[in-house]
C-alpha cells in the first residue's frame, strides 16, 4: 500500500503542476484585460480547479482539496456573474495557488507543512462565505461537467532521447545511401558512354570487322569483340536498372526517415510551462529572503518547443531571474527614494517566431552600471582606457557575459563569482542561438535570447573554403551575393564593403579559420560572399563557393571545444566525410580580433566568355538568392521573378537565354508558366528547367510533356547537377 501511495503522489505532483500552470496562464490573460473574463477562459479555470480538487481527494491531501474547492466555487460564481474577477481578486487566486504549491513542496521534501489558513481565509473573505469543515465538504454538490475521454500515455524522456539518437543514425544512413545513388549514377553514365563509343567504333569499322570474321586466324578475336559488345549492352542495362531501383529505394527510405524524425520531434515538443513551472515559487522565495517586493509576470508559457531546448535554457533562465532579483530590483526604500513603486517588476516573456524561440527576461530595476563594468573590464585587461572611451554602451553591456566577469565586491551563494551570465552565453551559443542585452522601457534591463525551437535538425548552407566543406546556419545569413574587387574599400586599414547603406567589415573564411596560407588567391575579380548577422552586427565573409542548402543533424564532436569556439559540431555528408558546422556569433566576434588585410588577393581576370542571361523564377527568397549566387559565381547573368506572372512579363519585354522555374508559386505556377512560354511564338524557343520539390513521376512527366527541357528535384539541391544540365542546354 505504501508503494501504491508513493506512485499516486508522484502522479498527483505532475497533474497538480499542469493544473496550476494552466490556471496561471489564464490569470495572465485576464490581468491584461483588467479582470474582464472571457467565457472559455473561466470555463477552463473552473474545470482545472474541479479536476485538482478531485485528484487531491484521491490521494487524501485535504488542505489542497479544500483550497481547490474554494477556487472551484469562485470560478463558478464568476461564470454565473455573481462575482467580478477584478485585479484584487486575481491576487487572491494567485495566493491560493502559491499556498497549494508551497504545501505540496514541503510534503515532497519532508519538511514541516505550512499553514494554509491565511490563504483559505483570504478567498473565503473574498467570496463572503462561511468556512466549511471537512465533514461538510462532501455535502457541497459538484456541478456536472461534460468531458471527453482522451487516451494518453506517459513516455519516459530517456526513451525519447534514445529514439532520437536512433533517428540520427537512420538519417546518417540515408545520407550514405544518397551518396551511393550518386555513385551509381556516375557508373551508369560511364557504362553508357562505353556502349556509345563502341557503337561509334562499330559503325566506322563495320567493313574491317566483317573481314576479321572471314579470316580464319582472327575469327576468335571477332567473336571476342561480339562477346564484349553483348556484355557492355547487358552491363549498361543492368546498371541502369540497379540505379533506378536504388534511387526509388533511397527515396522511400528518405521519406520514411523524414516521417519518423518528424514524429519524434512532435513527441519531444512540450509546452514551456511543463519545464518552467517552478519559476514562480523561486522568484517569490528569493524576493522574500532578500526583503524585496516583486511582482513576477510570465507570458507565453503555452509556447511549444523541443523539451531538450527548454531544458537546456532552464539553468540560464534561472540565472537571469536571480540576477534580476538580486542585482536589478532595488529594496523598497531605495525605490521610494528614486520615486519608483515599492514593488519591482520582473517579467519572463516567450514567443515562437517561425522556427525560433525568443525569450526576454526584463526588470524595472537599476539597470547595468556601465561605469562599474568599464572599471572592471579595464582592471581585468579586457579593455584599455582608450578603447573603453570608444565603445558603444551596448557593447560595454555585453562584457558582463564574459566568464568570471562580476561587478560585485562580495561573493555569496547567489552572486559574485561571475559565472551565471557566461553560462547563459555559452549555453545559447551551443544551441545555435544569440544573446543580446539592452535597456528596458522605463529603466532596468532586458536580456533577449533567441534559439531554435528544436535542436533535432538545422537548416544549413554548405560552403567551400580551401577545399573543405563547412555548414553555416541559415538563420544567421542575411544575404548571399557576389563582391567585385573594385567594390572593396579600406577604412582605418580594414577592408569593408557596402551593405544596406553601411560599411561592414570583409574577410575570407580561410583567414578567420586560419586555413592554409595567410593569403588566398581568388579567381577573377568577382567572388562569392555571405553577409552574417548577430544581434546588431553584420560582417561579410568570402568563401570559395556556395555548394547547397539542406536540413542536417548537428552532432557533437568527440573533442572538447573551448568556449567561443568557431565550431559547434559536425554533419555527415553524402560521401561519408564530416563537414564542420560553424558558429556565426563566434565568427562575427573574431572580426574584432583580426586586423589588417582580408586574407585574399584577386588573381588576373579570366578571359571573358559569352555571358548568358538566366531568369530564376521562385517565390522563396532563400531559393532565389541561393540559385542566383551559384549561377552568378559561374559567370551567368541572372534576373529573378517571384512567380509565373512576373516571369512572363519580363520575358515578353526582355527575353532570356534560359528559364529556371519552381512549380508551386502564387498567381501562376511553374506548369502554367511552361505552357504559356511554349504557346508564345516570341519566346517559345527559350529552354526551361523546372527545379521543384514535387517528386512524383506523374509530376515530372507532366512538366516534360508541357515542354520543359529538364526536371530537377530540389529536396537535396545539387548545384553540380543543375550546372551540368545548364551547360548541356546552352
């Protein structure tokens, strides 16, 4: 029986946490509306209180049952219009929730159980009802609630992590299979070329071969040639069949692997409130221990994100909240003397934007003491006095993220060691995220974190530098373009280029990573570059080539990486090698430490070739930018259009030598565009290549039947395949 009770208590703790966090999120919405209730919100709060009461009764926790019953009564009267849920009454509800949380925490930790009388008296006073004894509780009828039975199952998080690692291995095998598909394609191409060459030889040497057959001494050699011919044709047919079969199998494996990975990702996604439920109590206890009055508000706890991301951010957010209470918020007397409210405000806001999770920890306290920060930075040798005078306030504020940096003169169990904010910075960077700090509205400090919603896969741009492949997270890339040597200027001895009206520093990736020689020769007078951004900084990085864009699993490397390392992990490429994934923030920071030349010298321009004009039609700005950069880097003049309508207008006004079009676009799709081009005599001869994510054989056959000259599937965009097709057509 004891073991059963322990299991029930453990289950109740999880359920209690879920109910409290949901009610608190509803209260946060009502507080913004000044207590004006929405029917659905109050119904949900009432249902949660009712469920909590019943669960507490099952495990015989009478204090929590009594408080939950009062909450149920309160929300019932609000629904009926008998009670106005103003801000004062919302405060009472918060007090009741805090009391149940404190009582259950004490029970779990085998501490003396706190008295819940004051919380009970507060809600009874608000309701103006007589206190009920435990004997009369059962006489209060609980309203009948309609419910829907949902079948759920609890899965151990370790099992999910093991399943994720299995999908990692499956993804690696899929990449390997894609590499084999490419090798089989090359083998098939080689065998086909041998067969074609043999056919040419046979046509030219037909007479000589007949003579060989007639010669008695050479008849055996003639039969051998016939045998070779037969074997070459058989081998060509067999390799073609194997290649097609393996291509289909690889596609099926890729589809299934993607589905499994998506299912695992969905299973790992949880609401933020399930991980951060203890923050309310932590801030409340910390404020009480320090004698401070603090109002802690949370919004966005309903945001769904990868549990591993939320778990990784838990300690950093705890550090930030402790800092806000300990260093940010002043004591009540100080706030009064500064003409502030006695009660300080600390807030935690979370929001999902696209595939990023943005978190803001804000307080209305004293803010960052830049004078003290500068003083400590000079003492530690991080800045000279001259440098300190030229740094912007925002850059000075970011020094507090340095390991061991602290402005406190006293070391306590909560502050003074200077490790908290460096942990925040390092954790966020490991997640491929960014950290920024800025003054809050009305005084105080706001710290902003931006990380991926999931760490299962990342969208990467693969680039080449010094014959090595590197991955750059796409979220940090603002632009891909070609830089002309004549556009590079020098400001204070450092090369810069113009970007959006501003001069930004320029450097080669080879110099940043210290690859090979200190100076790299760049072919021609134009070279590919990418503009990286981090918080408010931009830099231009020169690479040898843009390769492809893909989703990939970033794996930890077997070696220990130092803090602020430019490498965050690795990915497996199609040929089985490992490409290093770079940290954009660390690359941008390295620009401050590397001075002088950009690390490249332009070679003599290559002889001018005929420049073909290609029109790229795609509604995705990322795809347009990538394809434009690749084609321009190989000497083509490129125009772009966002859909078929705009493409037709351009072509009729100014024809191009080739059109590369997506299929799924607004206003006019790619199929219709091909059809319209081929029906217009003025532009009908312009070749069209379809580059689409639509992979079904029927879709490919439809595109070719409408007049497209080639159909390339872009699930795994292969720039070499595209370039080869373009060369064959032009």
